[in-house]
C-alpha cells in the first residue's frame, strides 16, 4: 500500500525550505508510517475540521483558474522534491524531534536556497501568491495525497466481489484470502467516501466536483513526487 502521508510531508518540506525565514509552516519531524495510522479515521477529515476557521478564504481559491495554476506550481516544484527530502532527512539526523533544531538544520542546509529559488520561479510561472499557494496546499495537497493512496480500492473491491460471487455460484467456499482482501479494500473505499463527504461538507459540492475533475493531473504529480522521494530516501543523506 502506498504511504498516504509521504506526498503531503514532502510538500510541507518544500513549503518550509522555499519560504522566507519565519513565513513557512512548522514541519513535522518525520512522516507518520502507514502502520501507525492503521485503523484510525482518515487524518484528512480531522484536518478539514481544523481548517474551518479559514474555510471561506480557501473556498475562494477552489476555482478552475486557481487549481490549474496550482497544477503548474506543483509541476515546477517536482525538480526539487529529492532535495527537499534530502534536507528533511539531514535535518532529522541533526535535530531529531526537537523542532527548533530541526528547523534550524533545514534552514542551514545549502539545498534550501535552491528550493527557495525554485519556489520563487514556480510562483512566478503559476501566477499564484505565496499565501494562495499555502492555502491551496493545506487543502488540495492533503486531499489528493489521501485519495491517491486509496484510488484503486473501489476497483479492487469490485474484482474481489466478482471472484467471491463466482465461487459461491459454483457451490465452492470463497478463498479466505479473497474474503479478507475484499473486507480490507471495502474499508478503504468507505474511508475514501468519507474524505469526499467531509470535503463537500466544508467547501461545498461544486468544489468537490472541481477538485475531483483534477484528480488525474494531481495523481500523476503525486506519483512523480513519491518516486523522487523514495529515491532520495534510498540514498544516504
């Protein structure tokens, strides 16, 4: 299963290393592992609830124009994904879970300047302001990262249910593996629907329809981002 937190974590690193000192968000020390979040309600749902305070400001950015610009921004930032992960790994090696030390190590890394330069160029090319980019990243990036990890669940459920029904039709007990996998994928599909329901509840059905329209573009970006991140993680920091 894909690490559903990796993309959002990498983007957080990109934001921090690309912002001027004091302007960026406070990064998490390390991304949570899939195992640590197993069985919990989707993190995106609670994060959406926490974002209620600036929901109106974010709603204004959930337009075809702004999302298209955000696509451009993220595509431009793909070239420094590996650097962002490398910076994060080095910072964690030096600062551990001490947030001040972690942030200081990130800011001191020479690669942060490269990421900052890429961020400036990406903002200019996309036409987004830094504030618009940050607001969109808090909502769109988290949404797409969560849905990307669960996108194949519905199809898998249908395939497995077909196999189970075929076995029953022949008077045979279904495979225990197929039954267990169908249950697991069904739970994943249910979480996916809850994520979408939570999004629509906060930003409206039109915003959900728009953000779903752009899923293929962002899934492609997420795949490239995760590939770069995994490559950087395999290398020694």
